[in-house]
């Protein structure tokens, strides 16, 4: 399996595992959106609780030039850690939610 296909499988597996965790209150669902054509992967919530509408993104990861760009990470431990545990080197993970000039201060890729 080539690197890109492997990376797609890894991110889909991680996000699917998060989606399987029931939301802790209300009638709120976790849903996934996997766009392999554009290499964009999302976990989002949608639903209602106490008469209030909930909708938001928990995880947004893009694969660009065979690197993971973490656009948003609303997980407790961090999806970067989960990618590492799946065998992805830090040099292939970009914390895109940090400004480009600050990324050099992380242990991950700058671009």
C-alpha cells in the first residue's frame, strides 16, 4: 500500500473511533465526513439539547503533500499523538491551527 492510501486509512480509523463514542448529553450525534478526493477528514457534532441547537467541528484534518495538516483538534489528548501511535512520524504532522511562524517551536513539521 502506498503512503497516501495508508495515511487515508489511518486518519479514517482514528476519526471513526472518536465518532463511536456516544455524546454525553442531549440528542447530539457525532458524524464523520471523509473526502478522499480532496483529502479532507472531519468529525463533527449535530443535534439538540435542552431546546438548543448544537453543530460544530471536533476534528478537521487535511492531507496535503503526504503530510497531515491538523486544522482543528477538539480532542482531549490530541489527534497528533494518535497519529504518532499509528506510526506517523512527527515530520509528517503539521499543527496547522498554530500560526506558521509559531510552528517551529513545536516538535512537529513546519510545513
